[in-house]
């Protein structure tokens, strides 16, 4: 496992992960394009297939 993977592993440090997400999204501007997210659609498809 690379050092960056170990550094940002959610299982190893959930507080660090939460802090990084907080810093990245603080004062962020959300842009709505009017289309569905490819990643969201893929995740929904995968989760429906697992049931």
C-alpha cells in the first residue's frame, strides 16, 4: 500500500478524512447542471443489483 493510501484511509483515521472533506467543501459553490451524476447512477445500479 502506498504512503498516500495509508495517510488518507478512512478506516485508519475517520477524523482526518472528515477534516479533509470539510476543508475541501468549505465555501464551495455547487453547480447544478440539470443532469444526473454518472457516479450516483452507477452506485444506485450496483446497490440495486446486490439486493
